[in-house]
């Protein structure tokens, strides 16, 4: 192949190969695998958008054959050739390689650490910066990106304005036991945010309907498959909004995220072995249970939970078993909930809150409800929770100056994506998981 012809070939993404059948194109990526069969080579290339098989003949293109023969896994390469249909190949197409340029060859003396075989979880997490290159992990991260895009589009379409909450905060939002304390300037103490909610309440009083979307931190000494110390949350907050309004918003948001993945990431779901038909059913409305009804279901199933207990992973799995869609559990005992949660006027011992529990053992993906809008009651709740009153003066100002009924929730991105993908552990759905005893790489 002449250099002029090679230069004229358009550079394409692997995922668009089907749009270029019969054309000579260039693919820039890495060698995922290589199979040799006499005078033929069958390299598999990846470029971040997918995998494509190549075939190169020593007789027809000896220079390309020589460049690729013996090439080591994850060497970076630019390949030029003609796209042809091939049902047996990954993605249904192959590239008949006519020219190959090796950008960087991985040395045989120091081979790529993650080979095409089983590795232990600790080894893979230590090499997370390389593990994310594998087809499964890349598919998960593309699904994560699709879910984020769908979530933001949905919230924007509902008239919510994206606002940003600070990472450094002066006090707790979700209780003092899970705070990450940091040394701020001039010996001041600050904390990594547990939630953007309190600040979203302030911007909701300015803009009406808002949401934050960013990282949050919990210093929980938990090693369950559903816990991270750093995770992302989408948190809407709306003035003049009540519990039922937020439940409907949550149903719409979850459905929008799931359906976008079903429609736009079918290839990735297939790579994960995920049953798309189950996800296609995730449409509003969702089934609902009061906390009282949920406790009765658990008791009937032989679970030891009694009224007043919180639900853990086992309980959430039991509650979701009878449903194909996420289930909404509402009105928990008020004593279990955060200081800012409003109570039911008809049943003051119950909070105006709700959780959304994903099916198939996905666990709680959303928690929220109405906020306490009465100044005196909020002061009392802050004192009852032994929180530093001086750190919440700005938050109390929201009740001093034009307080209105308002509500919101927090959607845990990683838990939602883990359920959509059908992954066993939440650590796979964030590029670089932060967990108990793990902050590397």
C-alpha cells in the first residue's frame, strides 16, 4: 500500500466500522490479541469504542505482516485496511489490513500484566489503571457515561437547573460518624461532603428547581459489595414540592437512565450478558410499599426485622424479590431519619421520606423526601442530633427568610449503574474505586 493511499484513508472509530463496508480506512488503537495461522495473522484491535478483528496476508501485504507478526499484547498500533462483513468476528466486521504502523511495542521482557486469563480481584484492583482496558470493564464505563448523559438530559428537560455544591463543608449532613475530616487553612477544620443536599436547598430557594451532581464521601468502615468511600450522587431539590412529587420524579429519572442504556448501549449490555428484556420493563409507575407493609413482608419471609429497624442489604433483596421493577418504600419511622427530614402531619412518628430499591438484589438506589421547613422544629432536631448549631446558621437562614415546603432525593450513581449492568460488586462501575483500605491507584 502506498504512503499516499494510506494517508488518504479516513480515520474511523471501531464502533462505526459498519458504516464503512468496502472502504479503506485507518484505525488507531491497541493490540488486544493476536492469533497466527501460517501465512495469515488475525490481530484483534481495540480503540476505546470496541473491538475489531483484522486479517493480514503475508503474500499480499508482506510489510504489514512483518510489522504485526509476534506483536505483543497492548502494543499501540495504527492499522489501515478495507472493512468487510464477517459475522463470526467481534462486532460483525473485520479489517483486511494492508498497512500497519507500530507506535509503541510492549517489550517481551516486561509483558502486559493483565493477560487473557483469570486474575485475582486484589491483583486486578492493584492494576485498575490497566484493568479498565478489558472489554467488560470498558463496556461498564460506557454504560456509566450513557446513564449520566440520560440523567442530566432528563433533569434538564424537567426544568431543573444544574448547580454545584462545595466539596469542603463546615459540618455533617448525614451524621458525624462517617465524616472525612481534613486540615483546612490556618488550622481550620473542614470535612469532605457527604451530600450536596443542604446547599441544593439554598439554591432551590433562589432558582426553584435545582440538582447537584458530583462526588460525595462517607468514611464508612464497610466492606459490602454496595459500599464505596467516594461515590457520585445526583441530588434534585425543589421548592413548593412534596413527597409524591419527588417519588414521581425519581420514577421518571430511573426509567430514563435505564431506557437510554437499553436503546443506546445494547452492544455493551450483550457483552456483559445482561438480559435487556428485564431492563426494558423499567417504566413508571413503580410498585409502592409503606414501611409498615415492608416490615410485614419481611416478617412473613422469616426475617428477624421488627418495626423500628432499618433495612440492610438482605432486607432490601427480600423486599424487591416479588417485583420486576424498582419498589418505592415510604414513610419510615422518623427516629431513624436525618435531622432535616419532615414528619407526616397525620402520623408524627413517621417521616415523609422514601427509598427506591432496585430489583434483582440491586439494593437501595435512591433515598429522599420532604425537608423540615419549620425553623423552631429544625433547631430542635439539630440539638437532638448533637450537631454544632453555629455551623448550621446559614442553613437555618433558609427557614428564617421565606421558608417553603420543599423536597428532594439523592440517587447513587454507582449503585444504579451496578444494577443496570448486573455486576456483583459496585467497585467495577467507577473508574478508580475508593474503598475501605484501598486508595491505590
